[in-house]
């Protein structure tokens, strides 16, 4: 978490992967992995086909981690918000917005979805 807050995305990914390998039941670890991977992919500038491929792989990895967090706890609000953010990067903003709109309809009593 500290590496992520400091903006060291590569360090956050490395530490979170290490943490997940030791204990894969922590949803927060997968949310951090997903957020850091997504932000790293979004911040990456592609100068070559290889860079483009790395960026695509990071985005897909972020999506995989976000999906894992949702599977671990389908009612976790932060996991759904993160999932929508990652979907916006991978599949377009309209897909991410649609996911959150569905969650607002399903869980209208949760204030966090509306923020």
C-alpha cells in the first residue's frame, strides 16, 4: 500500500504479487494489484510494438486481478469501483460506467457507488 501511495507502481505490483503468493485470500491485495497495473498501463508511453504489447499485457493483468477481487467478494464496493475503472481502461469508459450503473440499481442503498 505504501509503495502505491508513493507512486512507485512497479514496486507496488512487485510487493503485492509477493503478498498474494504468500496469502491469496486478501481482497485488498488484488485491488492494489489491479489499480497499480491499470495505472502503470495508462501511464506507459508506447514507442514500439513491444511497448504496446507490454501496455496491453498490463491492462489485461489489471483486469484479471480486478475480476479475482470481485470473485472473492461479489458485494465488496471498492472491488466493483476498481473493476469499473479497469473496464474503462480495457474496454472503454461506457462499459465501466454501465457496470457501476448496474451496481447502483442493484445496491442503491450503498452510498459509495454514487460517489
